[in-house]
C-alpha cells in the first residue's frame, strides 16, 4: 500500500501578478527558465530572485512573454506548501541534514537564465528562533520519500 505524504497545495488566490527582476531594461528581464525559483520583495510591486540565506516570500509561477513599463511581468505563488530540495545548513550549504520542523531559508540558487532541474533548494536557518519569528517563516513538514533530510533529497516546506 502506498505511503501517505503531504503534497503541494496550490490556491489560485495565492498567485499574484507582479513585476519581476532586479530592475528595468533588457539586462534585467526574466524568462521561463526562472519558473519555480524562490523570490523576495525588492521594490514597488516587484519581486526578484532570492540569494542563499534570503527569506522566501514566494516562487515564480509563470512569466509573460511581453514586458510592461520596461519590467518583466509574471506571477508569484505565495503561501501554502512548496516542494523543495534540501541543501544542508545555512552556514555551509551542501553539507548537513535538515530535520522535520526545521525553519528554512533559500538554499544554493541556480543562476539567472538557467532552468531548475528539480525543486528549488532550501537550507536550515542557523538561528531557528529568528527564522521562526519572521513574517516569511517556512518550515519542513515532510522529509519526502527518502525520509532523511540529507542534501539532495526532496521534501516539503509549509508557510508557518
């Protein structure tokens, strides 16, 4: 009999249109290779790609082909649950184990212009108390099929 596990939750009310990218102009435009990557609010009505250790505010759900006001326009999914790849500890991404209930931040990122090959990565926050008390706290709710939380395994995080 298959094992029951939490899965991602998608609520259309949690997806919003936004400006995307580091700024205006073609050098800052994003394309569909960025779908699935974690983002943070960086300006008026604008999200940009997270760096390692940033709080996760959402992830890119879609990109429009045409720009508007010299910005990339796309959709950002916020809240609920996201599948992720475990990436170890904030202080040493790529090493360490993440446990059920740990609070996480953005892990090692895939460069702009390069598509993800699996779910975006997360690292265990160094200071769990601080990570827990932020408005953008995410915690591990499933260690996935592997059940270990080791680097490279896939699990599930939930907005706390």
